[in-house]
């Protein structure tokens, strides 16, 4: 699939982008070109120091913002596949600066759709978040809108060989701004701030996220929201795994936070199929797409099924969390 192809990654200098591009370079050396599209010249420079361009001559760094449709269209010339990872993501920042998130996460998504339609792009995979399911904060609401735009974009591809699909997953262990590196940085103070002792979150490793996006690039048909089957953790267990002796100080939830996250709501269940390692939420009323999956041994989930971090059937224990931290952070 990737041989002699050109792939562009928006937000390519972020945690996911760097891990994804490293995997492409390691496992798909027959790619023709990888374009790293982002707006931070310093991060692009730092990334260029880590990648040996003598070995990887197809790397291109393209400065630009997803808010700029014309720049995107230029970047997408001759691109076969797009992975859209660029987004504004911090929940408190979104509550304080709502329209900035709208411009990047919603208007930026539409710009990418238009640029893909205007060029000969074959497939786009957009990264979403558990916060897009039944959102209560601005960030989640913008990502829900983004998801809707990408799903609906499949209705206007016409005769083009082009599809749009979405990957939705939970907190990425070790990503910028996530709770685990934050706790590790606070460990020396002897106090770890806990928003709520009952809080839970889904957990996925960076490598698992990369695996899923590559799987979606290969297997998606267009219009799906793919959701991985992953474990949950309790915030207080994360704190205990980082530092058992530290005081856990309850500080209250931040504006826009949930106690538990969900990736599939009960209303989504009527259009959801079980693919084994993943679920797929399909566009309502798309009987042909649903039949394609059912005919390939996917199973419909029960009506009313809800995939929630608080009621998940798999939780990471403190010992399992410790082992993961040792592997990921040497902590």
C-alpha cells in the first residue's frame, strides 16, 4: 500500500506525529515522500536534527497552519494519504479561548477536506478524542464537529477515489500535557494534586495509537469512527504508581472536565459494529457500509451499549501501571 506513495501528516512535530513518522521510516522505507506539515519552525528544526536525511531523502518539512486553506492545498499536491493530527487540545485553554479552538479544530478540518477534494488525495485518517463523545467542554465539542465534517465529506467525493475516516482514542500515555509525566514532575514535591478520587480515563500507548492509524489507513472504507478496545485507569492509582509515599491532595476538577470519559455513547450503539480489536461507529443510515462489515464477520453491538472508562471491563492495576511507567519513562 505504501510503496512509492506520498504521505502528509498535519501536526507532524507533535508526540503522535514523531512516533508515526519514525514507524513509517522504520517499516515502510519504500515510501516515496513524507511531508511534515506544522506551524512551529523550531520543532521542525529539532525534528530534522533527529532524522538522518542521508538515509531518508524523502522527508519534507512544510511550514503552515491548517487555518490556511491555500497553504494546505499547496502542501497536498501529489499526496496520496493524509493523517490529520493537528489540533488545539488543552481543555482549560479551550474554555478561555473558544474561537481559537473553533478556527483550528473545525474550520481547519473543513480546509483539509476542501484541499483533499481539490487534489488527488486517496485517503485521509483524522485523529479524534474520547472527549468528542457526548462532549461537555469546548475542546470535545470542536472535535465532535470535526468528526461530523470528516464523516459527511464522504458524501461529496463524487467520482474521486477518496475516503475520509476517523480514529478516536483516549489519553495517550506520555503525550504532551498528559497526567502521567505531570505526576512524575511533581513527585519530588511530595504532593500530587488529584482532581477527583473517582476519576477514570482510558489509556493507550503511543505505539498502540500508531498501530491503529496504520491499520485504519490500510482497512478503512470511508465514514467510520474507529475506537480501540483499551484499558482504563483510576487517577488515584496512577498517583500511587508514581509515588506511593506522596500525599494525594484533592484539588477539584477543572472547568470542562468529566469524572469518566466515554468513546461510544448509548446513542452510537445503534450504528456500531465490533471488529475484534476495534469498534467502528458507522454513519447512520449507511446500510451498504454496515453490510460490508457484517459480511466480513463484524458483529453488531447490543442496543444501548456504552463504552465508558468508568464501567470498562479492564482496569490497569497499580503494579501494571508501575511496569508501564518503567517501560515508557524509566520512572
